[in-house]
């Protein structure tokens, strides 16, 4: 057995099928985390293969090792600092030239590499013939063919990588950059090596090339390490750059890129043959319809509509089963547990709270299934293309559309997804309006309230809420662009990946991950909050002397009257529930939650909210779906009616439909939840997070008040 | 306000003949060659990595009025937004 774990890093272009290969390699043994300090998702998995323990790291999908995006910096720093034993470079073999551009840059770093020629079947169909032996010799790395969706070649890939590990000597490949650049490199390298900021893990030639490309991250790192001494290097570099500009009439980065492509073309010229088949790309044929200037948007709208139909109609059935299961469980536990308080804690607090949240798991899972389907098939990029013009009107571009649409599922991944926007202003605006794309956790609140107050038109009412959210997103995007984030849009360049039939495996893994995250949240945060809420609703307990009327003696006199036959059974039950109702209300008002709600009630009276709604809204800060369970606790605590008339009837008794609608709007507009705010802070800083919290609360209050006050005139 | 609107309109007009042909002037079905990109270092690096290099031949295969274009280059497809289009100088072949 080897003594240490081998580390393999997967690197490759976006859309090269890297995730599928990663899934094939690790199966379900995946761990999703974050790279330290940044917000790029880090996927890793540990496998054992032929007695070796291997950790596989999935680096973010990148086009090159420049510092254009956070992903590129992360991937490059991971390789330079962590020094993986082998880099497995995933290459779309049907598009060699472009994919090898990254390969060449990885080769320059001088790490042992295995080239995974993925999508070998597609390349074959396209009539591409590759002389693997020759190309492998030219690039000094073994080449393995794989077909990701069919799981072909995965074992061979690991075998080859292990073999490369044991090879002692690696030839470092140096790309010739042409006389002019090479001359400048020779000038820069000695200055660099003497430089104080120079570290062991920096490869002199590579760093010099990066300086010529004016790589901001490398420059910052050198500057940070050496301070004023950096001036010396800077002088040499800027002299070189202007010299190249003068004699070549092209900027150094273009010449460098050109040389890399030249090297690739040279290698491919000998080892690569494309049959002269004049076949129109199937992708372009599909695109002719899907991105058509007239059909594009209607098709897009249809697909989104279908997605929502799929999520909500199909989700209904498993929801009913889960509800039934929890119902049975409460009845069962009700019979078993004899201690009053403990029973109330478990049945009302925990099952009521957690069960109310778990119920929505099918919806969340189906939504992420749909999003993964759109993403893996390649349609998501088209949606961004089609929507670009529309998004432009509100001062954003098509790419913003992707996080916004994910926001309808969950705001947390949406905030993370905003990273695809390279410009900070674009990203911040997208994040600030993302909360108005009503997330899945808010849906339970709408379902409960719309179902209660507008049972016959619930669907339309919920749709109106979503629509209002979108309208506010548009308004706020324009407002923010005109005020806090003035400036031009970042140029929009995005690859449109070829259409592919997504593999069920990768979609299921993705769906499972998200659903599991949701269940975990229900099992941890929401469990804790449910218990906390129960305590807040139960304690301090009201004493007999604290009631406003003498309910206990009223009860006993009622018992007497019934016992002596003065009143009928119906009369007795009616007065009994009347008295118990009053008692419960006072019990709740006496509790800690009631006091907080009462304290804040005047602030929310213009919106028509009573203290219970205030309490529910506060609990919604923890997570919006908690609002539902809070309502449950608020109306069922005290054990007044073990028969439980149902939350909906209770709500109907207490509130006017207008208040219900106002509450839905309020829920829509104020910031999503604690977890999302934590992500927001990580992505954009404390100041922006506080701005988000402040302005959404203010907006929610103003809109709620306006709707309630205007609505009141008509009822 | 009005001036900025006029400027905006002007920017969208074909620049042909003034500074050379740009992506604005490209129409679907024809083949073009990229002459140069006026993007700045960072953007140049990114475009080069995506294969959008000077001397590269491409064709436009989808567009929307007032919106981005889709071009096909080196076997990949890219959507390029309005803001970018005026910076990519091309010639017809």
C-alpha cells in the first residue's frame, strides 16, 4: 500500500464534459465545498483504485490560465500551490484546436499530465482522425479516449494517471514565442529571479510571460510581496511591452496567443486529420429555430412555463404522501407520549415545524432537476442569448438572466451563480435584484395563503406574486443602475455549447445534491429554529392570575351547568371552545414571542398585520419556509383543539384576504433568509449585504402599506 | 439626454468606411476574417483563449435586431453582445 494519497486535478474548458468525467470517477462519493477565501465551488472525491487512495479535485471550467475570471485564478493557484500529482486535462476531442490552448498553458507549468480526449464518439462521427501516438509524443503526455455519457475509458484514465505518477522524469515543454517575445523574456527573467517577491513555486519563464500579458493577479502578487522594489521589474516589463507594440504593431498578449495556436496547429498538422465531410452542424440547425429572432422569445417563454408546470403539478403527489406520513406520525406520537409539555414540543414544535418544511422537498428537487436539464442540454446559454436584448433594456445583459432564473429555485445558488458576470457592477445589480425572483422557499407561504384566501384562483394569485416580483426586479435594476452602480455594461461574450442529450446520472447527482442540502437545512437550522420558536411560544407560561378574566372559574361553572343539565351539549361545546380560544390567545400574548410581536405590531399596523404576522415574518428571516411552520405553531399551540380544524380555517377566521395578499407581497419583497445573507456577505461584502437587507425591508414595508391602504378603500 | 441618445444611435450605425468594418456590419451566411480586436489586455486574452484571434475566419449564424450575434469560429459558437461588436474589426472574404 502506498503511504500517501495521490491528488489528481481535473482541468478543462467549460463544456468539455468535465463534470461527467468527474461523476464517472467519483460516483456519489463527492464533497462540495469552497476554495479558501473565494466563492468558487470546489468539488472533490476520494476513490481507491488498485490499492491507491486517490483524491480527485474538479477544478473550475476555464479557457485559459489568465486572470480574466476568479475561476481561472483559482484553478491556476491550486495547481501552483497545491502541486497535484497529476493533472488530468479533459479535452473535447471534436474541438481540439481550441481545447488544446489550455493544454499548452498547463504544459508550460510543467506538471505531469494525462490528456483525456473526451467525446471520442462525437469526434469519430465528425470524421476527425487523430494519430494519438504522435500527438502524445509531441505533447509528452499519454492520451486516453473517453466517452463521458457512456462511462467509457474511465478506468484506463485512472490507470494512465497512476502510471504517470511513477514516471520520474518529465520533459518541460517550452512553447517558442518568436524572436521578439523571446528576446524580451530573456531580459525580464533575470530581473525577476533576483526580485524579492519571487517565490520558489513561480516558474520564471511562465511568470515573465504572464507579466507580458499584463496579468493583474501576478502583478499584484509581486507587488504585494516586494512593495516599492517592484518598480524595477515594472520598468523592464513596460519597456518590453512598448518595444513589442512598436515593432510588431500587435500587443504582446495577442502575439503570445498566436504562438500558442501556432504550436498547436503545428502539432495537429501532423497528427490530426479532418475528413472533408460537408455536414451542417446539428447544433446550428437547432439554433436556427431556438435562437430565431421571432421564435426565440416565445419558445423560451414556453419552456419556462413548462418547467413550472412540471415542478408544481408533478410535485403535488409526493407532497401529499409526505403530508400523510407526518400526519400519521403525529397521531401515533400523540398516543404514546403522556407528558403534556414534551408531547407539545415534539408534535407541535418539531413535527409541525420540520414536517412543514420537508413537505416541499419534491418541489425543490424537481426544480433543480429542470434547471440541470436546461443547463446540461445547452439551452441555458441560448436563453441568455435570446434574453440579452430584453435584459439590456433594464441595464443588464443576457448572462444575468441565468442567476435570476436560478433564483426562482433558491437564492443561495443564484447568488453564487452571479459569478459568471465578470464585471462587479453587473454582478452586484444582479445580486441585489435576485431576491425578487421569488425562491422556492417562499412558495409554501404563497400556497398556504393563496389556498386559504383565494382557493378558486390560487394559481393566478401566486402567478401575480411572481409577476410583481419580476416587475420589481426590473424597476430596481434600473434604479440601481442609475444611482449606485453607474457605468457601462461589461462586454458580453459567451460560448454556446453544442446541444447534448444530458445524462440522467449527472442530472440526478445534481438534483440529489440540492435536495439533500434542503433536507439537511430542515434537519439542522430549521429543527433548531422550530424548537426555539416552540420555547418562545410556550414560555413564560401564563399563570391563572394573569388572565384578564377568571377563565378557570368560568370553565368550572360551565362544567357544573352541563353536569346539572341546564344547557345542551351543543351549547356546552360552543361556550367551551369560545373560552378556550380566548385562553389560548392570552397564553400566546403572554409568551416571549407574543411580546416581541406586540412590541413591533404598531410598526406593521399600516400593513394590516397583527402581532402573529409580525412574529411569523421575523421567523421568516431564518428561512422563508419557516413562516408556514410558525403560523402552524401560532395557531395550534396550547392544545386547545386536538381535533385540529386546520391552519387554513384558523387563518381565514383571523384575517381578511387583503391582509393575506399584503402578507404574501411582504414575504416576496424582504430579503430571502439568513443563509442567503451569509452567502451575500461572502460574495459582496458586509456593506452590500446591509444595503440589501435595509432596502428590501424598506421596499417591502412601503409596498405592503400602499397595497393595504389602497385596497382598503375598495372593501 | 437627447445628445446621449443620438450618440447611442450613432454608435449602432455601420462604421464601415470610417474606421473599417466591424461585427455590426456582418450578416448571416457570409464568411468574415477578424482583423483586430480593440479590447484591452484582459479582454484580448480572454478572446484569444476562446479562439477569437486576428486572422480567424468566422460566420454569423444567428442574430437578433438590436441584440447580440451568434458567430461560429473554430468549431465553437459564441454569442457576442452589442457593446463588443463595435470593437471587433473584420473583413469580408
